[in-house]
C-alpha cells in the first residue's frame, strides 16, 4: 500500500539516526552469503504441515520484515 509522504517525511528522510540494529544488519548483509545459508537451513527448517505457517527462512535469518 503506497501512502503519500508528508513534507516532514521527505525533509527528514536522509537525517534519520541509524540504530545499532540497522548498522549491524547492514554489515551482515554485506559480508554474509545469505543464499548459501538459506539453502543449508531450508531442509532442516520447520515445514508447517501442522499448526501455524512458518516464518520464511530468509526473514528469520536476515531480520527484514
């Protein structure tokens, strides 16, 4: 869903302070071979045949929503 940005959003878009979590995830995304990790984890990951649907492996490993 696209929402219209306000003037304040546009003005402060580049000024937002990076959190430690954001910095950590940026560094990890640069150095980690995520595709290789997900290929190794997928066969062992919960299949979701019963109960709740599992959260995708990529989201669990990278922390992106």
